[in-house]
C-alpha cells in the first residue's frame, strides 16, 4: 500500500501518497498508541461519516491521546482526500497516533497526537465468501475484559490478537475467526460483529465488551423496521448448533453470510439475503 499514486491527508495538508511517512521512533510503533476508523464511501457520500469521526475522537479520549481536531475538521479532511484522489466508492481510513518527539518511554504526553486520512478502492472484504457463506475458525484468544483495556475504543492494541487469530484461521482455509470473550460468551470476529437467526428471530451478542459497530447498530434498527425481533444478549458457544443462519456486519464486511463456524454449519437463508439487500439499499439511499 505504500507505493501508489495519489494523496494522503496528514496533519492538515495533502501529501503525495509515497511521502506519507512517519519516523521510526514514533511512539505508536513501539507502544501501540494509535486509534483508527474504517469507513465506506458510497456514490460520493461516506456512510455515517460524522458517527465515524465522533468515534475516532472518542477512541482517542478513551486511550488518553486527545485528538487535536473537531468532527467538522475531520469531515473536511475526508472530503479533501476523496476529492484529491477522485474517489466515489472507496474505503476511508482515518488514523491518529502519538508521534516521535520529546519522549521515548512509555509515558508520552509531550509527544504530539498526529492524524492522517487515506482512501482507496476496496471491494468485498471476504472476497468470494461474500454471498456463499464465509467459513470461520474459532479463535484461541479471547476478547479482553473492559477492565483490561477500553474495549469500546477502536485502538490498534486491541487488534494484535485479531491479526494472530486471522492468520491462524487463514492457515486452516477459513476466512476469519470468531472470538469468545474472557467470560466465554460469543463476542465478535476480528473486524466485524456477528448475528444469528433462530426460528425467525435474531440474536446478537450484547455490546458490553465488543466494538458496538456502526453497521451492527444500523442492522439492528433495519431489522426492527422489518418487524424482526432482535435479542441483544449473552450467547454461549454451546448455542451455535441451535442457530439456522449467521452473518457478520462491519463497514468493510458489510453483511457477509457465514456458512460455517468450527464444526457448525449455517444456511445462507432468506433473512440473511433480505437484511443484506436492505443494508445495501440503505447505505446508497
Ligand atoms: N468489531 C471489530 C473488532 C471491528 O474491527 C469492526 C470494524 N470496525 C467491527 C466490529 C464493526 O464495526 P463497524 O460496523 O463500525 O465497522
């Protein structure tokens, strides 16, 4: 991703793509002091753009690295990036991190929090699995307790076990891994939330220790508009065989049907197809 034409917004200016670099002694590289957003632009408009900007600022606040920008300034930066790269349908990545500066130890309050926004074309996150039903491995790592790390933040440190779990899943021929949390409840995938269907009703993990995805919240409200009952609750892995359908939600994943988790199989059923088309219509409306 580093060797491309185009422009990336960095700390207030558009810089040529290949020049958007940071110093090796950036605090973030050593201590994971970084938060980010993943957004999708559909037909020139970023879906829930302000919600994503607000979540980035909130992630910074939760991780004690206040981001020196307002929602409006982030909106302007994203618009500038899309315009400079002539993108209409794109993935947008905003990132804020503690740079290099006065400190090189764990404490770094004197190091400036820097911000960048990049955007590029990015199709289906799970490729061919998208409509056939993705195969998920069960991660060996557990999502941590909110007493361990602020789990509501979209923070780089929370993704270390995601990368490890996704590598392990791919090595087994799976598209992704499903995490349980530290209590043993079904939690989320490495970059998406999970939903299940049982006898026409929908069940999804309570957002008490997972990222309460913007797509998750959108999908719950679309389902309720469709008069589908949605239960947000603690789900035990022993319940998996009792569910008939399953899908993942996320900005990148959109609605991706799941065909298999570990040994359990699911159908790509009517409700999965209905919510996928309702979501597609909604993001482009
Ligand atoms: N959980 C995790 C761990 C994620 O990385 C993501 C993607 N941001 C999600 C859930 C879904 O969040 P959203 O719908 O806001 O993209």
